């Protein structure tokens, strides 16, 4: 879409609160993209309503998620930051793509199967077509690269299939996007079960550290982190708990694994866990301060939302007009 720059698109739901896994593996590095790519980062409130939401909470979290993006270093002057429901083209293209996506394909999505099991009393059509709306988000901006967690890989593959199918029928219409799965996200594991990825929706509060957790909570969670037998601070396959803490410490301090091992040689797990907690809390302190400042300034956040959605709507309209023309909708815009 931009002749000079390739496009990055990613979305985050305004539900739950992001973890240090999201921060270290994804958001922290998003800012680097804005130098070389045109980046859209979207708060996907339309995806959020596929499960029941309390309206006041959804609204608050939408502001908070945007504030968190900015606090983590995404400059609204350099990135298009916006809210999905402010750009009607997402729902519009979502419907169109529904008609080019097969029931069988959507039935195979593991997230749909998981969420259906968890929300047995609310298996709505939106939960089923969630991936086509996601495809619309991505394809609307002719995105080349989509940073996501590994759990979204299947949805990205479906997005590619839909784009290829559409292009085959109507000629080149959409850029076929690639997933970008940051290596580090996979590496940050649950503090309660280091064999499992740290997940923002984990029901066990002690399993995750949130970007916005206060210092005392962070220290306490690391203190309670599951470690392994023995007492040596060493990175090893048979020491998943300690290895995970070493990865986290290394990510926050920039020290290598070897440096960390030497620093804690001869010291016990207790000292090490406290140091990890301190390093994490210190690194997050400026993000938290900025978040507090931003959420107190609703007018500023609304200004960002307004400018972001205007820019996004303008870019999305170009794709929509192409799509309409291609398959025979009458288009009065010209
Ligand atoms: N489904 C993604 C998630 O739950 C969020 C999302 C929605 C998204 N639309 C997107 C991510 C487009 C990347 C691109 O994490």
C-alpha cells in the first residue's frame, strides 16, 4: 500500500492484562519495527465481544490497552494506533471474507474448539468466524508481516489461504501476509508450571507477572515461583524453573546466561529469586509511571484514537474500493 514502506499489523484484545511474556517477547520490540515498516497496532474490541464482556470494563480496558502500547514505547506519531470498532471497514470486510471461508476450515481452528469448551453456554457465530475478522484486520492494510504469539499461527495460515483464494478468483487483491513469531515469547514460561507458556489468561494468578503489577506483588510472585530440586543457579534442561527465571533476568538486565550463572554462583535460589523480582520491577517502573500518566489523560488518548482511526480508515478505504470493484458491488465513491 505504501510504495516506500512495507506494512506491519498486529492486534491485541482489550481483555485481561498483558504479561511480562507479552512485553519481553513482543511489545518491547514492536517499537523497532516503526523505523523500517509502516505499523498499525490495533485494539481489537470487536474480537473481545465474542465472549461476554461487562461494558464498563471493556471501555476502560480499551483506553488502558492503548495507554499500555504507548507506555511500552510505541510512539503515536510513528505508528498508527487505533481501535478496531472505530473503523467500520473491519466488520465490512469481515463479512465479505466470511463468504470466502469454508465451514470446515473454521471448524478446524483449535482456538474455536478451546473457547467453545470454555464457553459452552455461549458458542456464538462470532466466536466461530473470529478468524475471518482477524483476516480482515490484516488484509485491509495489505500487511506483509504480522507479529503474533505462536497460538495465533493457525489463524495466520487461514488468513493466507483466504488471501490466496481471493487473489486466485479475482486477480491480485491482497498482499499475502507472513506471521512473525518472536522467539522470546515462547521462552517465557509460567512461574507456577515452567513446562507451560506464560499466558495472560492463566487462572492461577501466581503463574503470570503482569506489566502493571506493583513492585511488592512482582517480588512476591517471583519468591513463590516454582524452582527445581538442587540449589544451583544454572541453565539446564532438567531445571526448567530456574532456567525460566534466568531467561527473564537476562531479558530484563541484558546480561547473558553465562553472566547470570557467574553472578549467582554459590548463592541460593532465595537470593536469585529476589534479584529477578527486583530487576523486573525496576525495568517496569518507567512503563508503569507512563501508563499512570496516560490513563489520567483521557483527552490525549481520545486524540490518539481519533487520529489513528482517521488514518486507518483512509488506508482501509483504498482496499475496500478495490474489493468492491473486483467482485461486482456497485461503487458510488468515484
Ligand atoms: N487474535 C489475536 C489474539 O488473540 C488478536 C488479533 C486480532 C490480531 N486481530 C489481529 C493479531 C490481527 C494480529 C493481527 O492474540
